[in-house]
């Protein structure tokens, strides 16, 4: 386990369906970031009350109404909760930068990310840049959803980053839906234009940052994917953070590893199983507060409908 001397500021958006994943994310930061603070925007009162009772270390909870304004409220009813959470990313980052003057840089991270090592390579690559983004590196069988990934993005407290955030906010208010329309898709395809529109945009070339099932098909065997001393390496870059896009929790023991593609055996053994253990730990923590808790479970989904059904028991 690495020990970081850096201080990291992160923010994320969590609703009741993502509570278990958010707890796993926080657990991974405690293990690997050490010196960090995580702002969590709670989409509903259920997630807010659960997280209050858990009293997580290095966490500030932000009720949804704290960042909502008339413009956000005007589009809220036209969007699904998932689409609305996409729309909220830039307002959340702007809220934190405008209300916490000691935050000079912050990373927005989706609630289904999980860190496997110190985030320091992110800061090293970001350097003096204003905005930090990662290429998706899409595998051949994955539908185009943009050049860059909106699940992990960094912003500094400078004019370039603020211009980018305000532009992104405006665009997402205009259109942010979970379908493809011309050159649009959710909040994400807007990122395609950032390197040409804004100064100081740093594009990560580290294969271990924000890996996900959309690009794991590129790393199916050694030397692309290997494990040394318990650490996962992809193209000789240590795995820093994995994005568990499409991961579905059926119950405490059963999962759909990804609801849109297959996960290979190496990734299952060295990436997914540690994450499943973290999810099971989160389930135990939540059920110690309320043993009737079922939020986050795909109760209406059968194992037969899973793309990559997997049952895991650590007994």
C-alpha cells in the first residue's frame, strides 16, 4: 500500500442506487490517497441520511438543493435521474471552487470508480495545466461515446478551468441525454472540443488512469496486462483507478460484471474480485444500520439477463 504526501481534493455525486459504490470508492481513497477530502453531492435524502449516520472521514456532504438553481430546476423534470446527475457535474465543481477558497484544484470522479494505487500519477501528468482529461482508448467492439472520458476530470482554480466549466454547464443545460444524437452523447462528447476551445487542457497518456470495460479489450494479455508483487500494470503503467461502468449488483453474492461487454479472466481475478469484496464490505456496513436495505440492488433483474453473470463468495 502506497502512502501519499500529496493532498487530493475529489468530488462525486451519489444517489441511493450508488450508495454502495460510493462507499467502496471512499474506502479505496482511504487506502491509497491518505491525504484527501471528498465532497459528495447527495441526490436524495436517503443517501444523505445514510452517509450522515456513517460519519465518513474526510468527507463533506452537500445536499442537492445547495447546488440547484433555477436553470437546473427548469431542466430537471425533462431528464432521468442519471441524465440529471450528468448535468450536475460542472455545477458541483463550480459550487466547491466558489465556496471553498482553499481548494486550488479538484477532481470530479464518478461514484463507480475505485482506486488501486496512489493517485499521484494524475497530479504528475496534470502539472501546471488547467484541466485534466483522459482518452477513452475505446476497444474495437465498443460504440463511440467520445474521445475523452467524463468520469474523471480535473480542474484548477484558474481562468481557463472556469471558462471550461461554465461552457460545459451551459451545454449540458441545453442538452444532456443518454442517447446518441449527431455529435452528442450525455455530458461526455462535449469534451471532444475542449483541447481546441480552451488553453491548458492536459490529456493523460497513462494507461493505468481511468481504465474501464470500454477499453479493457485492448489489454487482454501480457505484456499489455500483467501483475507484479500484487500490483496490476497495463502497458507498464501501474493501475491507478478503474471505472466500473456497467457493474450491476444483483444481491450480496451475485453480480453482472458489465452490462454491455464481457470481462476477461485476468481483469476478473485482479481487478473485479477486489472491487466485489469492497462492495460486499459496503453492504455489511449499510445493513448494520438498516438490515432491510435494498437500494443499489437490481431487484428486477434476473441472472439470465446479465451479460456477464458472476457469483462470488469469500467464505
